[in-house]
C-alpha cells in the first residue's frame, strides 16, 4: 500500500513539475540545455545537438571587396546545409563596457610577470595604462551556435532512433533522471550529421580568413552563464559535466535512485539566481535590468551592422543582439504566400507581403 501511495505522489509531483516547466513559471524552465555529448557538443532537452564557435576576428584588414568575398563565400558554404530543415545557426553579439578593466588586466598579466622576473617596478605604469584604456575600450563577444535538430532525420529514422533508445532503457533498467543531467538525451543518429555540419562551417570560416575557434563544452557553458549573469560568474567557474569528478555527500543516509546522485542539472548551474519580471518588457537578473527593443518599421535601405554599433557607442549602454536562422525557412512561408495571394484584395499590406515572398522565392 505504501508503494502505491508513493508511486501516485511521484506521478503527481512529476506532472506538477512538467506543468511548471511548460508554463515557464520558474527561472530554470528557460534553460533548454540538458547535458554534454562529447568534448565540443551540447545536448538540448529534445535531443538536438549544439556546438559553439567563438569568432575572434579576421586574419587581414577587410575592405569592401574583401567583405563581399567573405559574404559570398559564407553564402555558398551555408547554402547546402541550410537549404533543408534540421540545421540552425544562431549569431550572438554582446557589447559591454563593464568589466573591461578585468579583461585588460588579464591581457597585461604576462607583461607584469615578465617585469617582476626582471625586478622592474612598473606597477604604476600598468595601472595607469589599464585605467586609460578602459575609457576607450569595451568587451565585444561574437559567438555562432550551430544546431542540428531532430527534424534533420526522416520520420522513419526518428521513430527507429526512439525505439532503440526505449529498448536500451528497458534492457539496462536505466532510471529516470529527474534532478540530474539526462546523460542519454542525445539522439545517436544525429551525431554524424552534426559533426559534418560543424566541421564544414568551421573549415569554411577559417578558409575565408575568419578566426573561428570551436569551444569545448566547459568553455562554451562558461560563456552561456556569463551571458545570463556576468556579475555572478567568476572567470575560473566551469560547469560539472559527465566525466568530471563529483563529490557525493551523505549517500549512506539517502534513499532513492542512483540517477539522483549524478551530475547536477545544467539549469541550476547556468541560472544561479532567480530572475524577476518587472513588467512586460523589463526583467531583472541580479543587479542588472534588461529591456528589449522592437523594430516595428524596417529601413527602406539596407544598413550595415557597423552603423548600428556606431549609433549605440555614445550611449555607453551594454546591449546584445541575437539572430536565429532556421534551415529551410522558406517552407514556413508557403501558407502565408497562399493566404496573402487569396486575400490580396482585402488589404494593401497583404499585397505587399505576397510580393515580398515571391521575391524571396526567385
């Protein structure tokens, strides 16, 4: 009887946890990352695989012709992968003047150590340089996240992969990972597809003169956490992932599944503090207040990204922007194209939208 009641209570608890996560009632529910699958690959809750490239600059000065060459090269590189569903690319840019002194100090660390070995007292000189450079410098980060989603598989492949996973769980009697990282969340059939995608993009970036480094999972998750709560993230912080040593405390006095003493949830590691919604457009994370900007009317002429950066520099306000590019994006416009074609007579906006979609298909 006790076992039946415990099973019922566990079922109710699991349902309430699922409902809370689905409704985004907790801060942890906004984290979609589940665990690591390899030294450079992260796993999402739905089995998607992700790798993070850090863009550190270019190998030569870029003019208008060089920029056009790089742009055309990237278009050719991504055309094959992004022409069908399953692959996504997220471009993240962050500009922040706070904390730039720590970064400059880190850059000067090797020079300071050399001065100490030579018995040179140059502490005042380095301090003056740090203070001076901090007035004109800011921390800029550019990362590219490459995703491979389950939609890259056919329906039959996805069904077969799920059946194999269920058979493995039953055969090995793997318990559910309710409070820890689900180490079997990855879809094995996606690994070769994702590795090929990441290798192709990385090689093409470097061939075009773009310095792109594929981050290992510990460095990648450090950047994820610093983007969420930079003030609460130390430079030496690293996540605990499968393969890392963990300390199991008071195991003899605890009762439950062995899965509950594995590596802690990534959501709790990456979101260390609760967030607060101040209003519909403003949120507070720690000591920082975040607000969003909406573009209601796009410019008639194409503008360069440097123009946006130049307009925000005088304000000295930290800001970030993220672009998510989905593969086979034109497929989602088929329904809109049909509706706007039929209803073009009802509104001038419908006619303009239909013309825009037709231009994209050309």
